[in-house]
């Protein structure tokens, strides 16, 4: 566990140390011995009452962005209370600390900035990344989430403003999987931005220059990875919201250097594969029999297709047969072999030997997909005609409109249900409210990566795994799919309710650790009683004595 050098902090400095601060909950003895007397109101208040106060205050906030700012403020003041609150209101607060509100918060990051959180490493820091990491006080970082801000959710290049994403994701590691917050470090690599609006904004806090894409960029990333692995060996490095040309090559380049993964590909692949397994429990079909059309052929699409291919291989298909189950449509139309010369490497394995098709509508009419997945960042692309055609050909169309935030979804839950006569099995990336359809309440599932990455991270950290394998994500997906109760499937949702998140993450954590032991990738010994050891490892938002 993290060494707690900060225990000696006293007085005002203690109140300003969010990890240790208890606000009005300091005991009489702590007030005397830690120089707090007079600095806080006299009555000692338990965390339950503090929670009532912050929950009430949260309710006064007039907008989602105001709620986000309030929560970040609380996190910066009293981390224990922040997580106590978040854990009790996961369903309500997930869309605030993560998508969709975090998207808006990123767009406005430089304007709502109050306190720094995490590390920013800019192009100007080449050659001194080691010393920047030394500025971070914790000796025991186990997980770094890093972005370069180029593809934030479906919102494009937000430069330094993308910092909100690593901050948000790491909060979810703590809230969902009980990772000690001191073990986490958000990082933004600032190499400029091509977002003209930000460049023209006098309050933008990032480097005011065009995004560097050449050798200096690669050298900075390399220096960062090496320095991180040197300072904190076996620390997870999670690539987050990089543009797809960099995301694919960095994953290949670094995944065998340590426990490195890319959530946009591997986490997304795992969660959507789990959702499909749930949907297939409803339709009673096999994965290998599906015809899967993707709108979008980037990181998410390829990550999902790869995860599904693994599942199809399990069912007995060959690689080649499995690839034949997919039709990818990008901004230029269907990915076909006659486009091979100009296709990006990640699309080539999916190029089909068939006539070109420009529109999604044409592809849907031709293929009659059983599964339609939206990962294009293009809102409204699943039109009534498309859902009509799909529903005419299959009984229970599986439609996942996954683009984030909500404003980018390919269709709404309501449209999917209405246009399919209530037959669609629908899931989205950002949450949609339940929909009343013909006297039934249909609950759209949210294919949020939060169902996967905290549990995977927990298992990797607990076992000290040296690598993060695709098999770990596969096992995570199966564990998640198995955790969806039949009653939940009956309501239309293929994912568990958000208030199941901690239990699910724990199950995934244990399964992933067991996979690490099986593959001999662990650097921590396998405990005799895994369940008890996990329970002991998990950080809880409770005040501990500082004496
Ligand atoms: P990406 O940039 O790697 O890929 C986007 C793809 O969309 C590209 O292939 C591009 O050609 C295609 N595209 C763009 N315009 C198009 C158009 N008009 N018609 C057809 N295709 C078009 O991005 P990504 O990482 O794959 O993410 C895509 C979207 O998926 C984002 O909105 C992201 O928020 C969402 N996403 C959701 C989840 C989730 O729900 N769990 C996870 C990851 C990503």
C-alpha cells in the first residue's frame, strides 16, 4: 500500500490536503494534537452528516456543469467525502463526473480551471520528463491515465482541455474498484492543438500552437513512457482518447513493455462484446451467426470487432470466417478491397470483397444486419429508414448507438424503440432515460467502459501483472455479461444497473488476477484466500485516525 508520508501534516496545511482532510469530522484528540483547534467549527460531525450537507448542496446546483464544478471542488477539498458521496449516488453522478457532462467540462476546462490536478507534460519539457515525474509526491503510483487530448470523446481535438478525461476516469477507478486514490495519476501530454476555437481563446491554458505530429511528438511520448516505467515499475499506463493513428501504433509499440493498454480499443471492445452477449441471451442466438455492421471504422470499431472475433473463435469459427461477419462503413462508405491502397492499416483486415457502397442505408439493405453499431461520432446517422429496413429483416435488431457524448449518438433510445416497433435491443455510450412504449417501460443499457476498466485495473494492480493481455479483457467481458440478472435483461437493458458497479468490478478484478496467475504474469504472490485478500486491498472512503 502507499506509504503515507503525509501523516505529519498539521494545521491549515492538513485542511488543505484533500487526501487527509476530514473537515468537521476531526476528533477532539486530532484537533488538539494536529494544531486544528479553532480552525474548524467546534462540533465533531460524522461522515454521514457531512454527506447530508454536501448532497443537499449538490442539489442546489442549477446545471450539470455547476454540479461537475461542485464535485471537483469537493474532491479538491476532501477526497474521502467526495468518494463517499459518489459511491452513494453512482447512478445520478456517473453522467456528471463522466460522459456526457465531462465532455462539456473539457470544452470549458480552461475557463472553469480552479486547481491543478495531475501532471501536464508539454513539448517544452522534452529532456526533463524524469524531473517532472519527480515533482509528484507519491512513491507508489500504480496507474497512470494519459491523454494527448486529440480525440476527446466524440468532440475532437481539445488539446490541454482533455485533462478532464484522465481525471474523471481515475475517479471512477477509485469509486468503482476501490483503488487507493494516492495510487492514481492523471497526465496530459500537451503538444498543441489544431482546434482553432481554442487557439483563438485568450483564456486557453495549453500551448498556443498547432499540434506537433512529427518526431518531437514521438520522442516526448517515448520519454514519458520510459520515465514512468523507471520511476514506478509495473505501473499501469492507460492510453486514453488519443487520435486513432497514434492510438493503434502506441498500443503495438508499448503493450509488451509493461502493463499498458488502450481503453478506447480494448475497454470498449470488452464492454460492447459483453453487451452483445447479453443481447444474444435475449435472442437465443450465437455470436458466430451475427451479421454486424459498424458505422465508424476507428479505434472503437476495431476494438469491438477484435473482441467479437475472439468470441467467435471460441465458438469454433476460423479467423477468416470470423472477419466475414463484419461490414465496416467509414466516412467514405463501405470498407472494401478496391479501397485497399488508401485504407489505414487497422481497416485492411476488414476490407470486403464486394461492390462498393457509399451510404449506410445501402449497406443495411444489402447485408440485413442483425447487429448495428454506431461508433462514428456522427449524430442522427441511424435514420428511420435504416432502422425500418433492419427491423423488416430481423425480429430483434440489436442497435447500439455508442457515440459520446449524448449529442453525438447515432440515434436516441426512443427513436430506436419507436422505429423498430419496440423490438430493438438498444444500448448507447451515454445514458438515455427509460422509454414508455405500448405500456411497457424499456430501459436502455449504457455500454459504458466503466463496467470494464476499473475491474481490469484492480486485477492487474492486485496481482502486479507485468502485462495486460487481450485474454484479460475477454474474461472481463464474460464476467460482466454473466453479472446481468435475467430481470434486467427483461427490461431491455443488457448491462447491470450502475449500483451494481462495485460488485461487478470486484468480480472482474478477481477474474483478471486469476488470469494473471494462470499466465504467470503476476509479480505479487497469489494469496490463499483471494476474496479476503481483495477485501483487504480495497480502499474505502472512511476516515482513519491520523494519530
Ligand atoms: P475514431 O476517430 O478512431 O473513429 C471514428 C470513425 O468514424 C472513423 O473511422 C471515421 O472514418 C468514421 N466516420 C467519421 N465520419 C463518418 C461518417 N459521416 N460516416 C461514417 N463514418 C464516419 O474514434 P473512436 O475512438 O472509434 O470513437 C468513435 C465514437 O465512439 C466516439 O464518439 C466515442 O465517444 C465513441 N465511443 C464510445 C464508447 C462507449 O460507448 N463505450 C467507447 C469508445 C468510443
